[in-house]
C-alpha cells in the first residue's frame, strides 16, 4: 500500500525542488523584471511631469480703530475672530481664483510639440496673440500655427467639423467669424529650431475661458492647516508648468490678503457717503439760517433779549434738542424702512442704527441681523444660492428682519408719542412768547433754528471723522510667510519609486509564478519522492544524457567509464540483491506512457549485463509502437509478430548487436491483434526456448498506462521493472505501480528513475535499494560515487561547474 496519499498539489516544501524550479524559470524572472522595467520606462517617457508649488500664510485680522472709538463694535468684532475655516474656503473659492487669474497671462495657453509630449510655453512663447471673442464656442479650441517665413504664417483650426486654414501676416488683425486675432513675434530663431524637428504645426495655442480656468484651479488648489495655534495655512497647487503653478499660488494668496480689507473698506465708504450727503443738506440749511439772522439784525436793529426771554428761550432750546434727537431717530427708522421696502442693501443703515441705539432691543436685533448678513456673504463664497445652507440662513435673516420691524414699530410709536408731548410743550412756550415783543420772538426763533442746524452739522462732522479713522485704522494682518517659488523637480511621476516599484512587482510576479509552478508541479523528481508513495523496490536512477542520444541507443559500450554507464552498473548490482540465483531470468521493462525511456533502459540494461559476461536477449513486444529496431539501427521486417503467428522461426529473427553476448528480436510488422499474440501459448513457449540459450531475457513491453497488453506477461516474469522519468512522469503514475502490487499481485516489482538531471537535483549520484519482500533488506542500500571522485567516470560535458559545486556544498 502507498505510504502517502498522492495529491495534485505539493503539500510539503522541498527546497531542492523549489530551487530547481526557480532555476528552470530563471528566464521568466529576467523576462518579468525586464518587462516591468520597460513598462516603467515607457510610463515615465509618456507621462507628463507634474510640479508642485506652495505658499504659507498667517491669518490674523484686527481692526485697530476699535481701540480708539467704541463704534460699530459688534460688527467689526466679527472680523477679528478666528475665521480659519471660512478663510480656507475663501481661498479655495472660484471668485477669489478668478480675481487672481485676471492678473496672470492664463487667458491664452501656448504649446510646442515634443517628440512624445507637448510642452506648455508659459511666459516663454516665441510669439504673442491678441484677440477679441465673437463666439464663446471658440474657447478651448486649438489653433495651429505653421511659420512660413519671419513675417508670415499659416493658421488652421477646426470649428463645428469644418477645417479653416489660411496664410496671414504678423502684426495685423485677422478677422475670423468667431474672433479677431493679431499675432506678434518674439523670437523667430526659436521657431526655426522647433520647426526643424516638427515640419508641420510645431506650435498651437488655445484661448481659455477664465470662468472655466478659475473653476479648474480652484478645485485643484489644496489648502490646509500648518499650525492651528499660529493660524498658519499652506496653499498648494500642482501643474505641468512649475512657473505657472507658483504664479497662480502667489496671485491667489496676494488676492486673499487684500480681499478682506477691500470688503470692509466698501462698507465704511457707504457709511461715509451717507454722512456726506446729509452734511451737504444740513450745511445748506445752516447757511440759510445764518443769512436770516443777519438780515433780521440789519432790518430791525435787534438788541439782546431780557432775562425772561433768555430763560424762555433756554427751555425751548432744551425741548428743541430733545425733539431733534427724536427726529434724527425717526429719520433713521424711516430711511431703514424705505430701504427694506425697496429690498436694497440695509447694512449701512443697520450700522448707523446700531451707533444710535447702543443698548436695548433694537441694538440686539440690529447686531444679530448684521451678523447673519455677514454669514450670508461668507457663505456665498462657498456655495450657490440653491444650497440648503443658503436657504437656512435666508430664513434666519427674514425672521430677524421681522423681529427688528416689531422693535422699530414699537420704538416709532414711542418716539412719536414723545414728540407729540414735546410739540405740545413747545406750543405752550410759543404762546407765552406771543406776549413778548414780536421782534424779540422772531429773533429767538431764528437763533434757535441756527443752533439746531449747527449742532446737527457738528454731530455729522464728528461721525464722519470717526468713520474715517475707522477706515484708516482697519488693516489686514494676514501675512505671506513663504511666497511660492517654481520648483523644477517634478513630484510626479516619481522616477525612482516607479522604476523600483515596477521591478519589485516584476520580481514578485515571477516569484508568484515560481510558487504557482511549485505548488502545481506534479512531476516526479527523485527516488526519495517515489519512495514516499509506493513500497516497490527502488533499483536506482539513470542520469540524464546531456548530449543528443545517437541513433543507436546503446551507450554503455561507447564510454564504459561515463556516469551513465556507472548508473546502469549500479542498477545491475542492485538486481543481484533481488534475484541472486544462477538460473536464467526473464525481465519485463514497462512504463506508464511513451517517452519515459522504457526502450532506452531495456537496451542499456541488457548491454551492461552483457558486459558482465552473460548472454542477454532483448524482445520488443511493444508491437504498436516498436523502437528496438531504431535503438539498434536495423530494419523491422521480421520479429516477434511473425514469430508468434508462426511465420518465422526464432533463429531467423534473432539479430546480433555490436556488443558480444547481446542479441535482440525486433517487433516485426505491426499486427492487428498484439494483445492476443502476447498472451498466447506461443509466447510462453518462446520465452522458455530463449531461456535455454540466454542467461537473461529482457522484454520491452507496451506502456501499461496506455494499453494493458503487457500486464499478464509482467505477472509471470522473474523481475518486472517499472520505468519512471524524472520531471516527465506524473506523480499519479505511481498509482499504476501500486495497482500492479496490490491488485495484479505482481512480485518483485522494481522501479528505475530515468533521466535525472543531476545538476538540477544536486545528486552525487547515489542509488539505493530497499526491499519489502522478505529478503532481509529492510534498510536502504546505497551505492555509487559523488562528484569529485575522480573524473574517469565522467565525460567532459558532465563535469560539474562552479555553481553546481557551490549548490552541492550548501546542500541544494
């Protein structure tokens, strides 16, 4: 019974086998690594390099005017808060990107053709293009330029499937249906050098849509936090042009530095414009009042009022002051209501209102509304009006407006009630003044009006000064710590990484192939492996013949001291331990399939036995595919088939070989019924007849894995020999050996492993015989010679090389 179950996968790790498979697939390792390296080089050659440029900015907004005046405190305090997340979104916004790109020459992209890749000529094009767009569909369309001479060129492009081409002169406007163009020249020598390599269309350009470019670069811009405590951010951009990447990053960071200052300056300017308009009106009223007083004095020669009149006037002035405050507040409220009704920007009016009402419900409502309007403005930099966040803040603003309207309505009712009370009191004072001389009363009235205008005028000038100081005091503390600089070393593709990665991938793919072939390796490689799966006796191994086997397959007589001759002598010696009597013996040599060396082993085993002085006969019973006649280089006109059908006698069919004592009978013509001939009585009689004349009869039987013709004969012979071929015979073939032992009850079945490559297997060589048939040889018997035992037993071609000696030394 087999010692170990035969499976389709290698279950145990065999280092020798693994190394052997690796050596056999070494060309695949080289090929995989070569293809991987070639792939990496092709990828690097055909991939556009990507360059990266980055800048670092520090965020710190502070309104210094707030430390001088306590005005608009709630509004401007928002500017000094930590807005890092909002600033990051602002830097990434399309609005800021577009404003930055306006400063750069990115509206036109110039390109020069290369051998493989086209190169963008950012700031280095040998010509310039001026244009006016008529049809926006022309954006992104390539215009090809072929220079005819220094002042003339050919312009071609394809629009809506129609190719347009014509010759034009430089420095002149070209009228095209889609646009107007003018080409100016910078360096004609550069153009000539380029067109020597590329005969046609060496240059081309595209006109870009700034909105599209802004969207592209805004989405490609990387903004992140360097240090949250220090409020530092990095702004990074990747592009195929290092100079262009640096310019865009610097333009965006510079635009960001000035953006905050510009937005807040616009708000302050609106407030100052409102104050200037009001001051102009009050100044005109003040001039009229002063002119009226002067005219009154000249006409009436008026003198100073008495104490009563002074007291009365003093009281009336006090009430007039109160009434003025009420009118100013009502004017602001009316102005705010009209602005809200007209759906205009109410930021300016809210700031003015918060300056008047420094506390209370109106102050809280205006402060909250200003904050919501500020948040809305920042949100528009990040999302569109259709975003859910925008709808939410719009609803919050509408709700806050309703709250403010309610407070304003209550305040307006209160103001008008108080004004009515003041008017009533002033009416009483006016009635009292009637009793005074009319001139004195008129003078007092003119003085009062003048005082009111003066006070209002002074107040407005004071507010104007405060807001002007606020405007001058606001400064952006955002600082560019590190401006972007062009970096001409590409970050992608990473040549060392890609090359090493591809080579490593190729190595692991080849290693995977070796492992796969090792796991799926199903061929027999050594006698030790055979011994794991069967109890059949092991006669030995026959080394692989490293040169082409000659037509005559009898090799043992060509060089008796060669390694292959020594191997057959070792097998002959091991045969003596199985059958050691002196009677004539019959050997049957078989295999599983054709090609395992059955005939080769039969011929040379017969030859080495004949060398020992015995008479040996070889019979070719593989009548379907005979080879003995080929092995001895003779014709196959007569033989076993003609003998078994009684057509020829044994004597007529026996042929002599070149080796004394070795005769053979070929198969003869192929019969239609070889199986019946082999099991016929005539076959048994023939063997008995030959045993009378020969010491050993060796029968070359058909492969039992293909046909079963030879099994009955194998059961009858003295020593059946089963041939397996190293790295050719499958492990599953050993099932046939076990079947012969267990089912067919074949006795003395022995195995020879043929075609062993000693350089790959690392054999010395040695051969063993182990018996389980009761001969007393339960242990293994080794016989043979290792490398280094004299070179007389080897052909020169069989000598081990240095690499083989090293593998032998380390046990591989």
